[in-house]
C-alpha cells in the first residue's frame, strides 16, 4: 500500500556527531562545504551545521549537553546517519497521513531555529527507523 502525500522531497540526511567542530573539519576534507554557521537549538539542546556536496545536504547534529534529545542516541549509534528529513508544503495533512500508515510521532511539531523557525516533527517507523517532517518555507508577498 502506498502512502499518498503531496510533494514530499528529501531536504537532508541527519548525521549524529559527538564533536561538531571536528566533524565539520572532516567533512570539509571530503569536499563538503558548510552552508550554515553552527547553530544552537535551545529547545532540543543541540548544535547543528548544514553542509553540502554534489547536490546532497547533510545536517550535522551534536548534543550540547547530557539533557539533549540526541545524547542517548549518540551513546547507542555513535557518529552515524540517523534520519532522513522530508520537506512538504502539506505538513499537517502529511503528518496525519503518516500517522494513519503506522508512523508514530515521537515529539510534537515545533519551530526549528536552524530552519528559519519552520515546524518539524520526528516520527518512527518500525521498518524504517526515524524520519523528520519539515514544513516548506512560505514566501511572503512583501518580499
């Protein structure tokens, strides 16, 4: 059975790292370029940096302290990719559709400082693992 969704596109691969500055340096050695500063997300207690290479975007995610939402994941998985983020202009409808198809939200939709305050939510699927749903940016008519 196929899940019906509107315009779902891959935005980035989330990559869990213990030391973000060292990870940025190593990815640069592989030819990646930082496309953002290292940003602190106070709500999730993480540091984030987006990098790109050959049209692919990765999001380096590092816990800021032991209260971070990813601190436990880092102990279990070490430095590794851990989610795919999908961007959608139909955030609420796609979230509902995913829930109906067996994806379980593990948090509530909240603004992400590293993504211009757009809403994100993380979901788990027993066959796929973790995904992130990202609200598409809206363009103001005044811009």
